[in-house]
C-alpha cells in the first residue's frame, strides 16, 4: 500500500486529534495530579535521611514539624492544582458544549438544506405534473374542436381540411387566371401586377370569410389597392356560383356534390370544378376558434420557464403529431397570410410543421423560397432540416 503526502498529513492529523482528546480527558488529568501528590509525599517521607535520625526523630515527633512542613509545602501546590483542574474541567466542558452546539447548528443547517431541496424537488415535480395535465386537457379540447367540424355525415372532422384546401386552391386558380364566359369575353381578368403573396392573401380572404362577409366595407378596407380591384371585379362571379349552389342544395337536400364550369383563358377550354359542399360560404366560424386554441396551447408550453428547450420541443411535437397533412397545410396558409410573425417561432425553432407535405402546397410563393433564410438558421443552430421533405440543402 502506498501513501502520498496528503494521505500522511491526514493520518498524522487524525492521530494528533485522538491524542489530544486523550490528554484533555478530565479523568486522566485528575489521575495524573493524584500520582504527582503521592510521589511527592513518598519522596519527602523516605529520602530526607536526617528525618529518620534517632535524635532528630523524637524532636520532629514531639513538635510536629514534619506535618507542618508537609502541609506548608503541599498546601499551595494542591490548591493551585485544584484551581487548575477546576478550570480545566470547566474549559473542557465549555469546549464540549461549544462543539455540541456547532454540531447541532451544522445538523440543523444540513436538515434545512435537505428540506429545502426536497421541497423544491417536490414543488418542481408537482409543477411538471400540473403542466402535463393541463397540456393533455388542451389537447383533448383540440380533438373535440376537430370532431365538431362538420358539413355532413361524410364531411366532418379532419376530412373537412382536405375539402377546405381544395376550395382554397380553386379560388386561387380562378383569381390568377381569370374567367371567360361562353362568348369568350372576360368575366374578370387576372391582374398581372399582383404578386403571388398578394394573390394568396386575396384567395384566403375570400375562402376564410366567404363572399358575403368578405364583401362588407369593413373587410374590404383590409385589402391593398390591387386586391380591391381584383375582388370587386370577381365578387359578382363568386356570389353567383355560391347562390346557384345554395339553390340546388335547397331543391335537393341530400345532394353530396356541387359543380360549376368555366372557360379557362389560358387555353379557352371548359374546366369543371367539383365540390363536396356549397363553395364560397366561408369558414371563419369553424376555423377561428380552432386556430386560436391551437396557438394558445403552444404558447402555454413556451411560457413555462420550468421547462427547458428540449422539453418544450417534445410537447410541441406531441401536439404536431395530432395534426393531419392537410391540417398542417391549412395552418401554414393561415399563418403566412395573417400571422406570420406570431407563428414563426413555432415553425422555425419548434418544428411545428416539420412534416408538412411540400408536394401539396401548390399555390402562393414556394415554401422553401419563403423560408430560405430560416432553413439556413435551423441548420446552423440545430443541424436539422426545417422541413422533413425539403429540397434545399444548406451548405455544410
């Protein structure tokens, strides 16, 4: 066995501590004092030989000088020794009491620290349980909101998002290409100066509010000049289609499909649009509270300071797992048209639409062009792709 210098120092220090405790023992000190006194008496009684001389012995016996001498010699040392022993006893007791008090205080501090640590851990565990319970309550409400979406027995729940996506695409394509009547005259023309983003905004505006609510003066004021011009020129056409389909629905309540045809100016051919519901009626009463609840559910997790980044990500992923492909696509359109700044954090850092099917997104600006800088940021910060199926691969 080998010892380094620190081990030897600790060993010597431990021996000295044990030796010091033995030396300072009151019993050992008292025994030592007693032996000193006995030894001194023995020395006085035996070594001064003149005391045992026959001549002097009688004298000392008669006068008692030996006793006086012993008393005079031994009295002060014994008294001093008694004082010293008494002082030592009190001092040792004081030291012992002080050490006990320090040990007690250290024990109390340790117990307090342990209690605070335990209480903090219990509080954290309780808080995490509260967050988890609340999150699953919000998740349950989201599922209920989805299940309440309905047009008919066949079109309800998540199926409705596919139907809504189809209607949005039709509106966008009609606005982008314009529409001709049977004589070849434009019912409304496309606006060449409008950007794809502005066109998508107008299409989503009509899709979300429906032609009736969208045409209100208050809502029209939300549009740009180009958008107002396009909306005013196409409004009558969309209103006529909606009214015709509603009339058909009243005549045949069991009807499950609705269609209308138009001439595509691009090739002057007739195109037919098929719907599973009356189009251009709007979805604000169905989607408004759904998206608000979904966004607030995400914000509830992001605002929990007790959760670290990865924990928040896991909760957001659980919420994302509840969304179908078309749900993610429609959330994406809603976000980039009206609330891009609010949803960006969730899209970029928490991968909320990571699984969005890019091949479904056929209208508006290309998603990878729109989020090109963000795709690079995600790659540089996390070493991940922002979108699972993205074609753009950042360098490195």
